[in-house]
C-alpha cells in the first residue's frame, strides 16, 4: 500500500504558516506536528506568493493552469477521436471530402 494521506486541511496549513511567521521554525513544528519541515516551508513560500510578498504563481493561478491543462488534454483527445471517425466514415462510404481550389 502506498504511504499517502489525505491533504492537510487549509486551516491547519494556515496555522502552520502563522506560527512560522510568528517565529517558530519549520523544524520545531515538524517535530511537534506531522508534516515534514520541507512541507511547512513550501506552505510558507506559497503563502508568501499568495500574499504578494514573493514572485510566482498564486494558488488560484496554479489551479486555473491545472484545469486548463486538463481541458486542453480532453479537447486534444476529442479532436483525435473525431479525426479518426471522419476518416472511418469517409472510407466506409467511399467518399473523400474534396478540397476547394484556393483554400
């Protein structure tokens, strides 16, 4: 079985970020709570980006990019299916679409 767990709740991540900003180290929090110190540092870094303190893709932008990539993948798959279906129908009916001159 893979050693994965459900994502930490947003409130928990926000509290870890708040504690780091209040002076606690990621290492201290890692020993006290479950997430690794690198995970906590990642949360702080992403919170800095979201708050405009640091350059990078905000969480909202990352989510939008993820959704657009998924939509793009689905559209490419649909386009490929339609191209194959059109080729199959053309072969079955014995008619190939004509190209217009000048187009």
